[in-house]
C-alpha cells in the first residue's frame, strides 16, 4: 500500500516524515505552505478541519483507501501497519508505562498548554503580573519542563536509556518548531537541550528535515527563537 504524507511546513506534521525515515519506510511527500499563517486551501481540501498532518493510503491500482489526520493517530497507524511495531514499546516491556506517558505527554499535556499560554498571553496583556492567570500558566509550563528535564537528565531518551521511540518523535516538535509560535527559553533545562541535540543529530531526523523543511533552522538552542510572525513580517507577507 502506497503511503502519502501531506506536510504543512513549519508544523507538527514534521513528525511523520521523521518517523518514516527512522523506520526506513518509503513514502510520497506532498508539501503545503502556510497562507501566510494558517493552513492553505490545499490542506482544507483533504481535511475540512484544516489540520496537518494528513496521511493517505492508496492500493496497488492507485485507489484511495484511507485518509487520516491527527499526528498521534498517524504515528501509531504507520508504526503498526508499516513499521512492524518498531519504535513503540510493547506492554511486556519494563518501560511500557514510561513510553505511554511520554508519547501522550506531547499532544495531551505540553502542546495544548503551550497553545493556551500563547493565546491568553496575546489577548490578556494587561494581566501579566505575579498571581495573574497568565503567570499561573507560565508557572505550570515551567513545571512541565522541569519534569521533562529531570527525566532526560537521568535517561538518554524519554522511554529510557537506549530506547529511542515514538515518544521522542512526538515531543521534539513541541520544544523546537513549536517555539516559533510561542517563543520560550530552554536555557534552564540542560537535560532537554542535550536530548534535543541527540534527537536532531539522528540520520532519520536529518533526512526528514532536508525533505520537509530544508530552510528552517533547528531551534535547539536554549534562547527563544524568532517568532513566526516576525519571520513573516521580514518576508513582507504580513
């Protein structure tokens, strides 16, 4: 079954080409550019919600069999349908609970919280002092990052030493490219920074990046990166 990945550049769909490169799975990659900030019509044509990633599966005759979105669902589908369950720890593994927790941490906890903090900070600029709602959101983000940093200070990867897995693939975006939309500082978290270097140094990541977002810097340094809005202004798109 032929696999096509629709990737919205500068988005969480970067996870899917990386996964396929790690699993050595052949795929067709279709790139979509933001217009200028949100999804273009080409993504909305295949997913009415306008979200990416979107994967499509075609049979040997080229007939469309499946269209699927949501990055976590796409990752699990590819792992179990194409990847012989590699990069997912089985229930029998001693680190299975760790794998499950960190796999879901990205899209169930960390990323939604970053989005909420970004949105509230943008529209509630008059309430940024100590004890404010925004300050509470920022404090919770700090505690989330501390928990991850503690984990990665003791383990090579999120699921454990020597256990690079889909949990890492799910979380790297949230701490790199995601910071284009809400720049935050990772300098206080050496465990996270070292882990980001390990992950982005993998051959699978490098190959996927060269295909999916070749002009986008890695954003693995501690200091906050330039925001996506600032980039668009510099390019004359806003």
